[in-house]
């Protein structure tokens, strides 16, 4: 983006090189992209880009980060499927927009409420 950057309520990181995936039929990469809330940087989502014999299995997962010990926790049971449309020249922006929507979807449904920070440790309450 040129000129003045638009303020966003999140920070993100994309670790995807399109050419590494576009003609491949088998891959599974965790940490392909991350998005974190600026309001609570311990809460975010992680994009796993995956394809098994041509069948897309990519998804956006609920993720938390423990600043105390630097541990990233991805909840593999809470996710939304998402496939990148490589034909879209703005695929990166679409991925970020979708990750933000999924983050808010998880948040409004209380998915992050099961995670509690207590004296340097994340506890899961079910």
C-alpha cells in the first residue's frame, strides 16, 4: 500500500510464496499466515495451507500466544475451512480479510473464552 497506511485492529504475517503451491497437489504447511488482535495480542488465528492428492484441506485455526514463555497454541478442533483463490490477484488481501472475519466469528461465539491466562500458564476450561 502506498501513501498513508490505513489503521487496522490487527497485525498479520503471510509466509506464502504462491509459486511454491500453485502447481503442487500435496503439501501441508503450518504457519502459512498469522493474524493477531491489537486489542489482545495473545489472541489470533493461524492459516494452515494443505492439499492432499489435489484435495484442498486448508483452514484457519484458533490460536493463542503466551508472551510469558513464547508458546504458540493452535486449537486443532476449532477451525474454518478456507481455500486461497490463486486466480485472484488480491489473494493476500482476501486471505487477511477472511482471517479477520474468522477471528471475529470465533470471538463472538466465545471460542477464546475457554482459554484463561493464570500466573504464567494458559489453562483450558471445557
